[in-house]
């Protein structure tokens, strides 16, 4: 049976931290769905279409014959309903610091009660990418700092373009 994983997030924009988690996730599943949340409440810098486009560009670099297939899809519903819709048996999340834990712990416990067949798996990025957060990358860029270590060159260009306007 095909193992399907779902990696959900806002990805505003996709960082080296996210890509690290995606590369690790690909070792665990046959098909990886990357769910890009509409997340209107978070007032994202990039519109949904831009976030999807960037994610697709980055994932295209990772795909190789024999490795997990990646699909990037938008979603605007309960995570567990979306997971059921794409037949995911596993939800993948990244853990950075202790601060992520509290939120993730609550969400996992509640999701478990919505559908106990779906397991949530937590992965940690390589130490170099562990502290990277989209929110901080945007802040650094806004004030003219160098974001080269945190995002790919393509994403960097997109961010700089946003702040030029
Ligand atoms: P959300 O709005 O769901 O928090 P994000 O795009 O911020 O969406 O993050 C998506 C997932 O990626 C979350 O599980 C988050 O913890 C994880 N993540 C983000 N950055 C990192 C990182 N540097 N290392 C490990 N996990 C990360």
C-alpha cells in the first residue's frame, strides 16, 4: 500500500528549514503532499499562489526517480479533513525549539481525537537550519539584513522584490 504523508504549513515563504524537513519526509513516505494553508488570519506577505509557486520550484529540485513523489496543494479547511481527502496516513511537522512544542502538542492531541488512524510525526532539521523561521527571515529582509543562509537564491530574490515595492 502506498504511504502518503502530508506536510502542512503556511510557507510564507518556504525556507531552508522547511526544505530540510521535506527532504527528510521523502525518506518516510511514497507520496508527499505539501499542504499550503490559505492562513488568511496570519496576513501572509506572499499570496497563496506565490507561496505555492515558490514551493513547487523548490520541490522540483528535489524530485528524482525512485524518490517520493511530491504534490503541492492549497487547503482552507480543517487539517484532519484535508488529510483524509488526500488519503494521508501520516502528518509531518517540524520541531524547532521548545516553544514549538506546546502548540504542536496541543494540536496533535486534538487532531488525534478527530481521527486516530492518522499519526503525526515530528522531525528535526539539521542544526544549521533549526532556528530558521519565515517570520524572522522577513524581518531581517525588511531591515536590509542578509538572508542568504536561510532561503534559496530564488526565494531570496522574491523577498527582496517584495520589499522594494
Ligand atoms: P505553520 O503556520 O503551520 O506554523 P510554517 O510554514 O511556519 O506553518 O511551518 C510549517 C511546519 O514547518 C511547522 O511544523 C514548523 O514547525 C516547521 N518548521 C518551520 N521552520 C522549521 C525549521 N527551521 N526547522 C524545523 N521545522 C520547521
